[in-house]
C-alpha cells in the first residue's frame, strides 16, 4: 500500500469515527489520528498541516469517494475533442467533479459547456473507472465517462485551458493522467455507434 492510500484510509476512518463517537476519549483518539494524518499528508504533498486539517474539516458526513464525469465528443472524422489544460499543459477530455444535487450525466454536460462552449447530450455511458488514492491524487475518485453528441455551440476556450482541438486519439503525446485510456475506450464505443 502506498503512503497516500494509507493516509486516505486513516483519514476516512477517523472522520467517520468522529461522526459516531459517543465517548470523549474516542473523539480525542479520532482527532489525534486526523492530526497525524494531516501532518503526513502535508509532508507528502508539500502543504502545511493546518491547511490539510482545514480541507479535512470541509468534508462533512460519511466520507465517500469523490465523483466526477468526463465527456467524449467526436467529430465526423472520429477525432475526439480535447482541452489543453492551463495548469499542466496536458490534453484532457472535458470533465470535472460532480456538484451537489447533480448526476454524473449532468456533470458531463455542464463541464463540457463550461470548458468548451458546446452544448452536448450524453448518448451512452462508456464506463465507470476508479482511480485509487496515490495513483494521481491523494483521494479515491470514481469517474463516469459518457459518449456525447454536440447539439449546438461554438468552441470557446475557458480559463481552465489554453486550447481546444479535435485529435486522433493516437496522435496525442501529452495526455492528462489516465485520459488516454478513457479516450481509447470512448473511441471503441463511438466506432460501434456509427
């Protein structure tokens, strides 16, 4: 088990424990586990432990994996729409975290509109993947990938990106995290739908 996965599990156990702690002694133990976890998270990702503790405190209730959705939008030539991310200059599918009271399907539509200017409609769920803590981030993320069709709109770069472009999947050399795998899966589904 890598360190971030261990820290994430300890954090979840401690925060969930605090939800149900009846004894002040148990509460103290869980709080101490959170302090230690914050310290080692901070060392691992170069953040002050107080900032890590603040981020922990923002998550209320039972701790569950984070949920996100991405959209695969193809043109008639089978090229996939990608955004050149502003933060790391890698190419990614439009997508992001699911907001409160929003389904992953709605997330794919919203994120595509925000990041590309296009109004889309999901036509098929390509798949659901899980990124474990430490693979790319310090937490668990469940990603829903939708094959989407363009309804209307013109491409417009958002503040999150430097460029938008349709690419042949195998021509991209600088992919964001596991987005090559997602794009390949979406391309196979797109090929079967045309």
